[in-house]
């Protein structure tokens, strides 16, 4: 086969099917932000609606609540999903990070126990990795998992755990030997958040909602079978999870294509008062969203041909996070003096979700490993430059 | 949907790369730029200029011998009958080597244009020779004020005044225009008219000219992507070796982060280039937008890599002695060739901001019904 960039008739039919279902089911009004308590509940309900239509996580095997379709179908679904302006996925940490991690490292029992619940929207997951003294330097983490018979006893303090305020479970990294150093003897453990010895305290984010949380483990006990992979394999598994986070699944190109499209429309309305040179920024947004899309399709077909995604995930993460930020900055520039208005201000006009999107886009270069860490990874692992 | 190259396509590009490493090393580029012979052939009777020309000729024939000139020529004319997707990787490698000969322009632009015009007997005859690399055809297009290598080519294929003309180079009036890139021999060519040279008019001429521009943008972008990769390689090698403060400078984040950013730009220019390669023969609005995108992305990636590589090299990079400048100069030159950033950005704007091309998800590959 040579390069051919066309969908099959079956894929086109699949697109129509997804489009029709979404048209019928996507809420007419946007849901309140999923970072708020009321928004979280409604977004969970939406996950259940998706699951009832069997759209929860279509790439997974049927036995886990999926449709067993390929990556191209996944990208098509995402294109239709963002086109329909469907709600954000409140369970993205579960579906896009833990899900693929369990597929690769989980036992048969773990898969059948956790994946269908995840696809059904019944268990919402958070990530518990960072600690007050272990952010970019994740390997400096000190939370411990002490073995006591058939249980782990967890102690430690996790922070910046997205959606943990309202979520049900978390996947955490713990030191299974308290004397171990750095990357060695870490374990990847699944912990219920409403559980004796686990205390969750929401942290208000820049927009005022408790979008992330601190999680305190005070001798919380979980069975050994909650560990994913072997004891001491935690770092390897976490790096695979981080690859999923930075790579193909978490940030679909369609998301940025929709933003670029909205930016074009905004530009057309405000062209007469736009800052000189902004047309070039708007065109750049289209180009970068297309480049990201093409790159994703290229990666997808490479994976389908037996390839894998490694350090490329770091390239992706830098690209989409900077693109998202650039588009939102351009939008605020177009909105001029109205850019500061909250959407419910009486004279907000067409400010829409730009401000909220801008705040979220500011987090992009920070979460999932800061872009500085990604650049270190690219420089050392891809270019072969020496460690500092 | 398949966005991967075949083994054959990769093998052909790596064969090209191996040959380029042998016959177009930085030392050979330097010798050509300095007007010296590279081979230590002290007994050679010819003067240095002749020796440089002879080495250039020899290089051309070596690429011709592995069939590069005819990759895009129909098999009936002795070519391989392959597509732009096959040739794009070769053009990328030609850029990587900063090849001094106009092989990409000849094989990537002139040969397919001749193939389109091959119902003319004199074009057909020339096409067979061009596909074998036994003759070199330079190409003129209104987008470029000058014709690359009009002087050392045997023939000129000129698109102007809505006509296409084919003539022997010796019959044209040429005015040399020295370039900062010592390998680029540019000439102003006086327009020609008349029945003896005309090979296409009106719609046909316009279509041929548009496809020349499409392939010009595509293969210029491909060379820029190759140059971008080369400059990153040079800077990485230097940053690993050069020590300051008791360690390689490449261990410093200030260096690492710049090079990582250059690599990001390179990696995201490539898929755009390869997608554009599937559209080089098409003249619809979306294909034009994709080709312009490829040229802009490649230009920006190469420009950033040049700037970064120079800074990483420090004063060494500013010297004639270090090879970097050969690749930087080619990148600067190609940035303005086959439509500069301004031309392509305006062309994009006309189609996207003013025009009616559908935007948003689902339209990247085809205009899906909405």
C-alpha cells in the first residue's frame, strides 16, 4: 500500500451514524463546567447517556463496553463529537489514561472489574501522582505503600489531582519500599477516594472552581490486587500512562479544529477593528490545527501498522498546548475591551466561552508534564543530547 | 486511510541519501563553492573552474544512473512512472544534502511538465532524454523572477504570458544574478514568443503552469524540510562535542530547549508536506491551500532551525570554515522561491478567510457533506 488519504465507505457510514446519534442526544444548552459540583453530576449523567448509545469508549473491545473499532474510527468519532459541541469528557483520566494503561498492564480481573464501569460512566477516575515536593521531579515522590499481609497501607500527600474533588477512584504512585530511591520500587495502585483513611480537599483553581484537589492518605488500606503490574514496576507503567496523556488519545485534533473554526468566525465579525497582523495569526491557527490533525492520522496509521508511540508524545504535547494558547489569546485580542466580561454579563455579546477556554489553555503547557520537561525529554531521548 | 510510506519508497530515498553522502559531502559542497576541485587530482590539466564543472557533471550522472531523473516520467518514455509521493522523500534528501545541481527542479518539475505536453513530437523526444538525465531542463515560471541554472541547463521550459515555451538555453538571452548561496546560479531570462518555441497556449498552458507552481511549492517545501533536519543534526553534533563550563553545551537547557523547539517544528511540517504530495497534481482550492500550507510550514521550520543552529554554534557558526552556512543559505534562498511566505499566506487567506472552503473537523482529507 502507498499513502492514500481517504475514508472507506464503511467509515463514511460510521461518521453519519455518529453524527445522527450526537445530533439527537447532545444537550441543547452547554452543561455547567465539570469543575463545579453541579456540573460534575451533569457530566457524569452525560457519560451514562453516551454509554447507553454504546459510545462510551468505542476503541475498546465489546466485552469492556466498547465497539472494538480502530483508531481511524476513533478520530472520526472525535471529529463528530467536537463538531456537535458535545460536553467535555469528565472521565478523561479514566478513559484516556488509566484505560489504555490497564489494557497493557492490567490483569484480566482488573480489566473486567474496572473497564466496563469506566466506559459506563459509573466510576470517574482521578490521577494521584504529584506531591508538594514532587512536581516536575516526579521521581522525588515520597508517598508510601507498606505491605501488611494481603493489603497495602498507604501514607502520603498527593496534590494537583484533577477532578479528584468529586471523582470516585484514583490511580496513584506510591513507594513500596520507603528506603528506595527515585524511580525504583514505585508501585501503581488503584484507590477508592471515598474510603477510610483517604481525605480529599478541593483546591479552587484560577476560575474559582475546585477543579483539582489534594488527597491525603492516612493509613488507607487497599488489597494487593489493586496494584497494577508488579511491585516496583510503577515508574515504567506511569511513563506509559504519561505517553497516553501526551500522545494520541487525550487531545484529539478535532478539538483544535473546532477552536480554529470558531476563531475564523470571530475574526470575520471583528476584522474591521482587529489588531494589524491578526489575520496571519488566524491563518496560522488553521495551519497548526491541520498539521496536528495530519500528524495524528500519520501516527494512527503507523500504530495500526504495528508501530508505537514513544517520545513523539512529547512533541505532540508541546504542539497542541501552544496552539490552544495561541488561538485563545488571538480570540481575546479580537474581543478587545469585552474580553474580560464573563459570559453572563448583560453586554457580553459574543465573548462566549473564549475566556473560560483561555484560562484552561493556560494550564496546557503545565499539566501532563510541563513543556520544559517535554523539551528536556525531546532533547535527551530524541536528539541524544547529554543529561544536565 | 494509510499515511505510511512503503518499504520501496523508503529504500529509494535511503539509496539517494547514501549516494548524496558520498558525492555531495560538506567537503564537496565547500570545494564547489570555493571553485576548487575536490578530488586531489593534481595531475589534472583542466583549470579549477572546469574541474568543478566536471565534478558537478559527474554527480549529475551518478544520480541519473540510479534513475532519479525519471522517477516521475511515464514508463513509455523510459521513466519509472511513479508519483509525487514517491519523489517527495527524494526531494527531502536532496535538500538535506543541499545538492548543488538542479536535480529536484529537473526531475520534479520539468519532467512531469514535459510529460503533460508530450503529444508534441519535439517534447516527446526531449522527455525521453530528460527522463534518462541525458539532458537538463531548467524551468521558468512567473512566480520566480529568475530561472535557476538556466546557464548550465540544455533547455528552458518557460511559462509566461499564458503560454509555455521550450527552447535551447543557448538561444535565450540570460543575465546572471549572483546569489548568497554559491550553488544557486540564477538568471534573468528575456521572455520569448513565436511559433518555433511555443508548446502550449491558453487553458492548457495555464494548467501546466499551475501544476508547475504546485510542484514547485511542494518540492521546495520538501527541500526545506530536509535542510531543517540537516541543520538540527549539525547543531546537535556540535552541542554534544563543544564543551564550556566543564561540560558539553548540549547539556544546558538553554540549548536543549531551542533545539527541541526546532524539532517540534520539523515533526509537524512533515505530515503537511506528505499530505501535500498526494495533491500536487490537483488544482482544486483545497489542494492549493494544502500546498501553500506545506510551503509555509517548511519555510518556518527551516528558518527556525537555521536561526537556532547558528546560535548553538556561536561564533563558529558565523565563520566560513564551519559547514553550517551552506545549508542556511540554501534555506534562506528557498524561503523566497516558488512563492514566498507572503504569497502563500495570501493564497491561504483568499481560500479560507474570504473563500468558501469548509472549515472544521472532517474536512482535512475531503469535503465531507455537512
